[in-house]
């Protein structure tokens, strides 16, 4: 009775079914399937995002002034 024997794996399957039951194993299978599906969707979104970022990388130019200077002290402004 080696590790590759069909009888070995049938005995392991029978013991697992006796311990956990079919309902719990079915729930574990559906949870695992949902996790894999969520992972695939996340990976698909991650590969789609760089294309969207490249389109958003060139924002429209807005007119205005750039103020350059150095902050020398803290002042409070009252509005």
C-alpha cells in the first residue's frame, strides 16, 4: 500500500468524509471557488489599470500662475 495506490486514496477520502461530512466539504469547495474567482478578477483589473492610467496621465492644461518662494514662518489666516 504505497502513496500512489488507489486504495490508499479511497481510504483517505472515506476518512475525510466521515470527519467533515459532505455539506461542509461542499461549502469549502464553493468558498475556494469564490476565492479563486475573486483573485482572477483582481488580476484582470490590475492588468487593465495601467492602460487607464496612461489615458489619464495627460491631464488638460489649466491656465494659472506658479508661485515660487520659501516659507519662513508660520502665519494664521482668518477668513
